[in-house]
C-alpha cells in the first residue's frame, strides 16, 4: 500500500498534465497514514504548501490540526489531500479542467487507502466529488454515493476570521470521529443523503 502511494506521490511531483504545473513551486501530494479510516480532502495547496510540498501546513492547516487535537487525533494518524495537487495562482479556485485533470490522483489515493469515510472540507471538494454546493447548509451530514461514505464540513480556511465557524468545525470533527468509531464496530450509521438509491 505504502509503495503504491509512493508511486502516486512521485507521479504528482513530476506531473505536468495541467496549466498549474507552470506556476507552482512544488506539487503537493497527499500525506499521512495509509491505514487511516478517513481521508480529508481540501481544495488546493496555498502559498505555504506550494513552498514546502506538504498539504495543510499553513494557517488553515493549523485550524484543522487544532480541531483534530480536540478529539485526540494527530495529523500523522490520518490522511490529508486536496482536489488539485498544485497551487492555483493567487489562490484562485481551481477550474473544472484542472480538477478533472487532477482527479485521477485522488481516485487512486482513495482506491489504495479504502477509507471508511471521506471528509470533504469546503465547497470545492463538495462540488468536485459530489456535485454539491452551499456546504454551510449541508455540513455535518453523511452522504453515501457508489458505496462510499462521505462526511461534509466547512473548509478550515473559512474559520480563520470566524469564531462561530471554529466551533462548527470542531463539532463536526467530533461527530466525524464518533461515526468512525461506530463504523469500526460495524454499527449502522444514519445516512442523511443517499445518492445510490
Ligand atoms: N487549503 C487547502 O484547501 N489545502 C491545503 O493544502 C491548504 C490550504
Ligand atoms: Fe498535475 Fe494535478 Fe498538478 Fe495539474 S494540479 S499539474 S494535474 S498534479
């Protein structure tokens, strides 16, 4: 498993499949524990991530780490990645073409790690993976699509200047890990939106 992820990582590092390869400093492959029950999916690398080649290491990443810490989970225990692996200029939202070109890498990460649940962070991931919008309306919900469970929450960057959203993110992450505990015990969890039926 680790070896397969290592291959994806190398492919991402060398990738020139879309325009973002021309402006990035470093590609940012997914990072973390390949035995993780959950994959966190953000939007795209920002400035810090672009400079260092690691996902969620800037201010947004600190917010995510803090929310995880509150439930006793470290970054190293989970797997963290993004919809696109290279920074869009001026942090603009990645285009549909860029997302579609990059999606093969995320598809591979998911198929290797086989997470019990995928945690969608914010609108770009929500839209790219489930065709959704208005994450603030749907956050906290569990979605099932093609036999994969998803959990929806806000993007950690949205909490930077918003105290209310910090509480929302913390509460959602707490719920997420309660759900994961139930899934590990083979308990049925409540699906809020089922795209399969
Ligand atoms: N925002 C994201 O969506 N991803 C990162 O890796 C960092 C900030
Ligand atoms: Fe390749 Fe994805 Fe980077 Fe585009 S964003 S160059 S598809 S790794």
